[in-house]
């Protein structure tokens, strides 16, 4: 049987003081900051144009949970098939040109892609898209391509150049 003091405490809503959670201590970064100066961006872009290199990595650094890469793309032709990266999210910062970006839909007829210097070890595929959304992109636009989303430039209004930020999660097995 409950004593009267406990019953009164329950009735009045009196409870034990809350347990205070400990504030986690700050953790040091696992890698230094990476600065890609405008001179590196410009020279990499000029080399890409001169050598007809589509996609050139400029820097990368490990992060908690994965790796981040920065590259630059100089694209002169639309893509006939979409790309799909299983564990790689990309952000495009369009710096020159414009075109139609076709994303989404159901991936069909996947073919493995191997481009480790730029894409890293995540499985990537060329796919055909069944359905999807077309959006106009132009200089100054930012685009987020989540991992697993088919994407391609289906039409270009001339050459397009964009910085690509790639975030790849580490797979835990």
C-alpha cells in the first residue's frame, strides 16, 4: 500500500528532479580545411577545356561519415543516359552556360560506371529514365542531386560549366 506522502506527491504532480544529460565534448576535426583558390579553379577549368576533359577533381578531404570531393565540369554535349550514384550526393554550382537538367524517374537498364578518381568507390550506373522531371538551370543556380537519383543534362544551350561538390557516405558493413 502506498504511504500518504507518496500519494500526495503523485496527486500534486511532484516528481524527482530531472536527470541532466551531459553535454558532449567538442571533437577535433579529422582533417584540415581545404581551400581551392580561384587560380586553381581557373587553371583547372582551362586545362579541362584544352584537353577536352569532362570532369576534373580539384580537391578532396575525409569527413566524419565519408569523404567530400570538389571538381569542375566543362560539358559541351548533352548526356544520352542518366547517371545514378548509390551513396554519392552531388551539389552543382553552375558558373557558365545553361541547359535542361532531367532528374528522377525509374532507372532502367543499369550499366556500371567506373571513374574512381572523380566519383570514388561508390557504385555508380548509367541508366535510362522512365519518367522524371525537366528543369532549366543557368549560371548562378545551385542544384542538389541526392544519392540514388538518376540525373543528366538532356539539352544544352552551348557549353555549360559547373563546380560539383560530392559527398560520399562510408558504407558500414
